[in-house]
C-alpha cells in the first residue's frame, strides 16, 4: 500500500491494539454502536445472505452475522495485524471456511472484490481520506443492504478531531481522522440506488442502514433519528 493514510493505519492498528480489541470482544461482546448496527441488520432478515465487511478489524461483525444466519463473509482491512488476528479468531470459532480475508486499501482492491448482499463499514469512513471513493466503490457492491457507523458532524466533533490529529502529528504518525459531512455521505450512498431504512445515534456516532429502493419496507425500519446517550 502506497497511500500515507494506509501506512498510518498499519502503525496505529498494530498487533497490540488488535489483541486488545479481540480480548475486549471476547469478554464484553460487540461495542455499543457495533451492536446497534448488527441489530438493525438482523431486524431486516439476513438469513442466507453474504457479507462484505470493510475495515472489519478482528471480525466482530463477521462473526456476529455468521451466527445470525449469514452464509459467508468477505473481510477487507488495511491493517496487517487485524487480518492476522481475524484469521486466528475465525479459526478458533470454526468460521475459517466461511470467511475470506483480504489485506489492503479497499478502494484499490475493489475491482477484485465481489459484491455481497450486505456491505458494512463500522467506524471506517472517519479513517479514510477519500470519502467519495470509499463510499462510492463500497456502496456499489451492496446488493441489498449497506450499513455504516461514522461520526456525527456536530460542533463538538469539529473541535475534537483536529485536537486528536494534533497528537498524531506530535507522535509523527501519518494517520489522521476525518469528519465528513453527513449530507455528503448520504448523497454518495443514495447515488447508487440506496435509501435510508434505519437511523440511530449516540453523542459521537451515527448508525445508518440503507437498502435498495426495490426492497419491501421492514416494519422495524426507522425514518426518524433515535438518540441513545452514550459516551462513545
């Protein structure tokens, strides 16, 4: 990978971080917003579907949706450490034969990644510099559902992220976080024929599930925002 941000991902999401994430998942299950995304997708009825999980880390969404009835999963991550740990965990859980993992920048790999019924990006958009390329190429891979978790573009996030990036700069890390406008994110996804079916949020994050317009509306789909107080 040649992009500066991908080099930063390799540095920041190293073996220790991956091991800590896996330990937390084994002890406590999915993080709050990840669980919100998983529950929203499960409510749509996903049995027998395929999954493409981009920036999936240790494979939390992959393992949880496989348990919920998804047939197979493809994972893509720019962190070598996450790929290695995800492979080890898939083997331990008996999912290795149903998960296909790829290491690298999804935007570069996209032409060789097959489409899937469900595509997820859990806290990934804020880690990538070219939002239009990432969302455009990933949303076109979604045959039925497209689920994302990304920061709200509130005033407090507009203040917080530059401070976070300042500390990365002090550490001489090329990794940066990005706050993309929600309206711009929504427009890119909708351009590929998807419309919003679920929306919920915490203080920091928003959880959105899109579906293709020809899908029958689910009774559990939400058109109005749900706010769930949370510190992360």
